[in-house]
C-alpha cells in the first residue's frame, strides 16, 4: 500500500536521495564531457574540426532525447521506472566509453598505439549514443519527480528544493571538471604507459552506478504518481487540428477568429487551447536561444582546444586545457547566489523592472562580448605561431656551429653569423628561385652549397668551416601532435655520440649532424650525453628548460672553449626554439587556422544580432500569470455548474469571495 511520506526539516525525506542522485549523475556527465574533445583529438586522432563537429553532435543529442524521456514517462512507464531503466542504459554507456579508451584492447604489438582504431571508434560511438539516451531521457523526469514528492501547501519548500537541486547540478559539474582532467594526465597501461583515459572515463562510470543505487535505495519512500497520459501528443494533435481546420476554412466567407489556435474549438476544450496559447507564446521566445547555446557550449570544444595552444601556468597553478570548463562551474556556484541575493534586489531598489526577458537579453549581449574576447586572445596566439612552408616554398635556417664568423649568401639576402649562433627565423624561398647559396668567411674563398631542397619542408643548414656544411631536412613540417614538444640534438664533436633524454635514446648522432626529432610531453627533462670524447671528470648530464605545449627545440652539444684553466670539457648547449614558442595544436593546417579569430568574431556578431532581435521581441511580450488564468477557468466552470441547477443565481458572488 501507500506509505506515509517521512519528513526531515519539513522536507520529504525522499528528496535527499533525489538530490544525491542528481549530483552523481551530473558529475558523471560533465566529467565524461570535459574529456571528450581531447579524447577525440589525441587518442582517436581526429583533426580539430571533425572532433568539434562530433562533440557538438553528441551534446545536441543529449538535449534532444529529453523529448523521448518525457514521452516514455508520461504515457508508459511513469517517472520512477523511466529513471531506473534509462539510468541502467546510461551506466552501460559510460562503461562502454571507458572500455573504448583502453589502449591495450587492440594494441597487439604493444607499441603504444591501437592496431585497429575502428574498434575504439565504434565502441565510443555506441557508448556516446547510450549516454545521450540515458542523460537526456532522465533529465526531464528527475526534477519533476522531485517536485512530485511535495504536498499541496509546500510551495516554499518545493521552490527551495529546486534551488538545492540546481546547486547539486553545479557542484557535480564543478568537481568533475576539476577531477577528471587530473585523472587523464596520470600515466597508466599494461604494456605501454600513456595518458590514463580509462581511469578518467571509469570514475564517471562508477559515479553513474552510485547514482542509480542511491536512487533505487529511496524507492520505498517515494510518492509515485501514475503516468498522466500523454500531454505532449495531445498538444501536438490540437495544434495540428487547428492548422488543418484553419486551412479548410481559408476562404473569405468564413468569419476570422481572434487567434489561430481558436480554430481547434470544434474538437478541443477551451482550457487546453488556452494552455497551449500560453505555451506557444513562450516557445516563440525560445526561437533565438539556440544561438546563445551555440556559443555557450563551445567552452567544451573550441575554447578547450584554444587553451591547448596557451601555457596553463597561472602562478603556482598548472591548469590543464580541459579544466577550462571548470571556470564556468565555479562562476555559476559563486554568481547565482550573488545575483539573487545582492544584484537583483539592488536593481529593484533603484526602481527598475528587470524582467526575466531583460536578464536574458543582457546575458546574450555579455556572451557575445565573451567571443570578442576569445577573438582577441586568438589574434595574440596567432602572433606567436610559426609559419610553415606552403606549396612550392622551402624554408632554411642557418646554424653556425664552428669557431669563426661566417657569411651565407642567398638569392636577395646575405646573413652573417658569429660562432655558435643562428638565424632568428626560418628564411622562406620559392624552390625555383633558390638557385645559389654560398658560404664564405674572412680570408677564404666562397663555397657553393649543393643540395636538392624539398618543397614544403624546412631545412637546417649547419656550417662549421669555410668549406664545411651540411643541410638537414627538418622532420617537422607541422606542429607536433598532442601538445608534445619536438627535441633534437646537434653534434659538434668529431665522433658520433648517443643521448638519452627522459627514457628515450637518440642513437648514433654522427659528427656535425642533427638527430631526428623525438617527442616529449610538457615539463623539464633531464638528458645524458654519452661520448668517448667527454672526459670522466666532465659533467655529462643536463636538464632542459621547462617544455610547454607544442614547441620544437634544437640542442647544440658543443665543447666549451678553454679559458685560462686546463681545457675543462663541458657540454654546453645552445637552445634554439626552432618552431616558434608555442605552436597551435589545434586547427588542422594553415587553411582554417588563419581564420580562427574571424570565426569567433562571426559568432559574436551573430549572437549580437540575435540579442537585438530578442530585445525587440521581448519588448512586445506581455506577462500573464498562468495561475490566474487557471483560477478564472475554475470559476467559470463553477458558474456554469451553478447556473444550470441553481434557482439562486445570486450565489455567484459568494463563490467569488470563497475563491
């Protein structure tokens, strides 16, 4: 039978289960979502634009499925069963997602990259589909189910519940966007270690399971209402009938009706029509809103990718790019109470009627300004980016690793370099015009450089004597992947040497030559130079500067010139940031990348336009209190009822006073 609702502080005890359930579910959702863009980019290896597209497709699905959830709950299972069954689907989705990120699942040769990526892609798509169905499906049910737990006359507690509920949502998203990126940067793996996506996706999966268990635990206490029948279908049918009926009576001989929905009068009762009128008036105001969300949700895609092109160091804090979204959650948790308790009351004190539509207009304007800020940041980032050779261009950088000053003449320009120095930038030439390069130094004849330069590539010209040079083709003609840093070593000794850096070995770097690039994540790395030419009393282990994201470094290993002491050998090095300080890891190729700031400006402009349209729409909107309309209907019904049977029509006045 029905159990009497237990209460605590005047609230039904059951809602505590619902709030905890919501906290865990939101933690699970936002934690998974924070990782998503970088998972696509770095683990699956999709480029920037595809990653962004799939990310937004997923988010869109999460917000379309609530319609499905509402239908299932209203016309078939009821809210409780809907929440339980879809939470199970959801938990399975999160587990599948975590499994999809296990590198060792298909990494048969243990080399650190999966052998059949399609398995991982397929699993993650199935996982995301289940998650979208789960999260969207329960979204409209959970808050409404919470509302159901209150009795008549508990309006105050009920409103307070929705505030607490909203706080639980933001606390969940706040904690998860801080924690899951921390888990992602841990290293783990059975055969090869790498970023720990399975752990980072696994924690949200575990929390979804907890969410489900907590919700079911409260089962005995809930007030479970029977499914109310399908309101949505009724609304759609009524609107459809009105349109059809209006179309049938389109000729002039039929009298006009006040509102197009009045054409449904033949079939549907006045109250339903009136309710639908209210709904459609509000829906009309929803039309401009998607533009706002289009900007808002780029925090998880474009802005997170933009963050990977910057260094995350703020004082002692090191912020991961995917923790960018945390800021949003922090601001909500702080700002919502401040706006409600301080700002809005102050505005009201000044005698301004700051309606909810005006608040929305201001919000849109501010979001538009945020994208102007993003564009400015992007312009600043672009200034630090390297330009790579395009089409039939080649780029050359000269590195003088000898003991004398040298001059190198190119078509149209001559550079003079002191010992152990380099040209600051890469020089760009058209491959067909790069006809002659000559090296000369004081008191010796010029030596021509003969080399077949490859178009679309960067080259380093090493010179160490009037007739001694070597051209090395750089391995990098785009930014290093995954925000890693390319590091290579140049050997100025007479014999070859080995270098070990952070566990990776550069084998047999030959005399007066540059090694290939190897790639390292951010942070300072130590390296050891192994060479028979370094005497035992010399220091042979060094530490690099702190690597950030996506740079390229060339270390030139030299012998320190003897001062007045014995010739103490010491390996010094010249650090050249060959590929610009920080390189964008994001937009694939120079094509879209040169326009990224323009894309932000475009979004800002679009939202600004929408904001203006919205302001105009809001200007002509009149507020109606639905409760008053309902009361009016109740009264009319009573009147009709009394009018039919009563001999004393005077009773009307009494009825009204009782109302």
